[in-house]
């Protein structure tokens, strides 16, 4: 529970009235849903390909649920105060309170493996963000599957993946502090 809760409350700093999108609502993601509602988010959108997980997320606080991120982009991504929290920590898109970029969305980091179920969708979403003028860094890890960095966290590829996430967050927080 601390990982999902911390993703919503600490990393994304969800505040009353925010819109939160949680990609992947398994054990960790569903805790992010609960934390977002507890923090006062107006809308909490659960994204997961499995209907049973979406149903559980709605029972535990999600206001909406969809099967793909593409559905989110079509309907909710234009919302002011958009924050996306990855269900497995920072392995997907995480928005934060930093300088707002063109298009009304904060800068983004997106990391995905080539064997990840969401690879094509994630890369396409990153391209849409960039086309809208949103600064977006994309890290594609060849041969990696969803959650690889959690399963083999000490592997060099996982360590580099994590360092990439931390570097972007560090830059964002430094920019926000200035």
C-alpha cells in the first residue's frame, strides 16, 4: 500500500479538485486510486485492460474506468490539473506540479519496454504530448516487459531505468523551486 499511496499523495501531490489517472489498477494501482480519492481528487480514472480490475477500482474510489490509455486521451487528457500515476510506481507516466507546458499539461517522463503490453499505446501517447507542445522524455528499453524493473531491480538495465526517472524528477523539482 505505501507505494501506490505514495505515488498519489507524495509523487503527484494530488490536491482537492485534481483529476488523476491511474494506469494499471492491480494491488499498487488500486491503492493509488484510494489515495487520490482520500486527497480530494474530483475525478479518478482507472485504466486497465482487465474489466475485473476496473470494477474493483470503481468500488474503491475510481469515478471512471477505461480499458486503454487511448480512451483517456480522447476524453479526459484536456482536463486542467491532469496527473497520471503509474500503478507500479514510476514505470509509466507521472505528472507533477512544475511549470505548466504548452497545451496545459506539465512536462512528462514515460518509460516502457519493447515487450510491454502497453508499448505501442505509451509511445503513441508520448508523441501526442510532444505534438501538443508538452515536453516529454521517452525511455524505451529494448527487450523489457511490464514491471521488469520491479522484478529484477538490481539488474543494470533496471538501475539505468530508475536513474532516468530520478534525473527527470530532480530537474522538475529544481525548476519548481526556482
